[in-house]
C-alpha cells in the first residue's frame, strides 16, 4: 500500500505544479482596471469621430461666413450687403444654413454681421449624447424605387454654429460747411444762431488726437462768393480790375464739380447797386467786398481758428445758393491738391492735409458738404458789359481838391445835345456849371468805367451827373436810368435753382455726402434743399435755436462713424 500511494503522488505532481505556477505567474497579465477601461476608450474614440466631423463642418461654415461678411462690408461694392452674404452661402451649397444677416450703414462705415447653423449627423453619439442609440435596429428602414436598401440617419445630430461680423470704415473726413450770410440772416438774429450752431458743429466733427484727420472748409455766401485776395491768387480771374475778387460762372459750369485754376474765370465787376451817396472817393457798399471778408477758410482742422472765422460772419447781400454750393463742392475736388501743398508748405494748413483733397475713389476718405440757407435763390447781378471796360463819360482833374464834395469832375454831354459841352456838378457860388471843356481843362483826364464805378454807386452817379442836366434839358431821362441801373441780371432765380440742382447731382455722382439745412426758409428754399440732399434723411428743416441741435447732430453723426468696435 505504501508503494501504491507513493506512485499516485508522482503522477499528479507535474500538473499540479503547472496549475500552481499559472495561478501565481504575472507574465502577460491583463488587470481588471484595463478590462473595464477598454470599453470607455473605444467609446471616446468613436465619439471623437463624431466630434471631428462636427468641427469640420463648423470650420467650413465659419470660413464661408467670414468670407461673406468681409465681402459684404466692403464699402467699394455697390450690391445689397444682405444679398452678397446670401450669394456666398449659395455658392457653398449652404444656403439653408444662413439664419440671420444684419447690416448697419453709416456715412463712412458699413457693418455686416451674420449667424449660421448646420445640423451634423452623428454615427456613434445618441440623441441624448450618451453614446447609446435607441434606434440601432433601424439602420436599414427604407427601400428606394430601384429596390436598393438606402442607408438612413440613425436619428441623432450635433448642431454646428457660426457667427461673425465685419466692418469697414474710413478715418479721414473732408467737410465743406457752406453757410448763408445774406441780408435776411439779420432777421431775429439768425446770424447769431448760425454762429452758435457752427461752433457746435466744429466741436462735434473735429476731434483732437484722432487717428485720422478731419478738415473743414468754411464757405460763406450771399449773392456772391468772395474769394479774398490771397485765395483768389490760386485762380485765373479775368483782369478787368483788381478791386475785388468775386467770380461768376456760366450755367454750363454747374454740371461739373471741378474748378479750373488755369482756365479764365470771369471776375464780377466792382460796383455798388444799393447806395445813393454822391460824394465818395470809393463805393461804400460794393457788391463784392474789397477785402477778404467772407473768403473761404480752406482745409482747416484748428478748432479755435475755425470758430474765430465763424464769429466774423455778418449778414448782408442777396442769396446765391448755387454759387455757395459750387465752391463748397469745388474745394473737395482732387484738383485742389496743389493749393493744399502750397498752403501746407507755407504753414497755413496742417502738413497732414498737404495731399488733400483725396481722390474720389479713396476708400479711406469721406467727403461731406453741409449746406445751409434761410432763404431761396435770388437774381444775381453784374455790371452791364458796356460798363465793365473802356472809357467813361466822366473826366477828372486829379490835381484838384480831394474833398469828395468839391471834386474837380465833370461829365461829357456832347452826344446828348447839340453842343460840345461838359457838365460840372461841382458847386461854385451855389451854381452848377456847363462849359465847353471839362473841369480842369487840359489837366482833366478821362476816367475808365472801372474806375468810375469803383468810386460812385450806380444811383449816386446817376444823381450826381444826370439829375440836373435832365431838368435843364441837357440830357434825357434815359441817361439817368442808364447809370442808376448800370447793372443787369445775369442769372435769375429759376436758373439758379437749376444750377444748384445740377451741381448737387454732380457731387452725388462723385459719392459726396450732402446734408442740407433749411433754416426758417420759404417753400422754394425748402424744395431746393430737399432736392440737393443725399436723401430725405440728410435734409433738415429747422427753426430758431434748434439749428444748433441739428448742426451738432450732423457733426456727431459724421464723427461717431469713425469709431470701430
């Protein structure tokens, strides 16, 4: 028995050892931790596929949206911004993804924002994001008309969202402030209210330390625009005289915005159609001022200087809105750049404005005209052509007494009567005199028409030289009226309205933005301002002190649009 037992033990021992060794061996062991992590690792891998697909679609959608809003915000493109955005999504085959487009337009800015979303079908993620599909048995559930099984959605998706905005704005602004300083502006101190309003406008539109540059040209107008001696030197005014510097234009000139510096511009005659003084050495109220009163202030950005110029304004004269607008627009035309360069070099304007006005296609520059009137266009006058040059009827002894009431002057009446006589209006022993030679005899000189009309007003000249001869039957009444009304209308109110409309249209054709303000203006003036404005929203009708609010609002609107979010 002992031998038998011992043999059984020898037979089973190798197997027992193998089992025992297997149970205690750690070679190739997979831990329980690994066993339960494997499913989660697989799940995250599958989820990663869905997430990656979602991110791919989101990126594609965002790229399409970014490209679309950038194109739509471009100020140089003239299409409807919303339609531009839609066209990009159509081209990308994602038209249904576009959910919202918003466009904000400004004078010198366009902001376009958009939102889009797309549903991305998932393969592994469930409807609740759990990774388990509740409809996994419905992988195949439809058969097309060819009898081929069609793979359909499991019923789960992720939403890819995209949003963005693009804005283009200009930082440089060129403004022409064109203001009415005609005689009617003296009523109810409208000129004072205008000055206050203009100062508020300057405060609103000119900002110190701004990133870009805002320049303002002030163009006052009445029945004329006075260029002043210094600024007029930049233009080729005709040479009939040099007493004053007011240009006049033919009707055809109002169809274009540029003002030539080389072509001759007709100079308005120097005359006084309103005074009746007979004893003068120079006309007291010239139609065109002899100094630089009311001359344009060009391309300025100095707030204090601009305000000081505004404070000099006075109310006098007729109303030529078309002339004011012609110069207001002309000073924004790129052809004026050489004037800017000269003035900048001389230190008369900011050196940064040396290259202004910018070209019309410069997307970084906004050009604006603010045009204001309290009235309506009236007739415009000049001396009759026969009085703008040549010799006059008046003779003068320049050696004589310079006292206007005792001047050695006389007028030739030889073609008004049968005698070769001169009338001497100077009193001697309270008597007027007729002689066969002019006062001063051989020392008398025949005056030019230019000199005579620069010395005596038209009415004063008529009374001084023709009233007595008429009553003495030495000259006809027609001679009196010929000099009393030596001037003539060269543009009537209707023509001026037409000229204004054409110059406004020409400016709008160059993308110049036009604000207009009718300040207690009559119906005709309001109609002209509405026609000139860039749109109905650019036209303002205002009364009293409210003009300050309007000017300040226009200034803020111009300026705030340069601020980019």
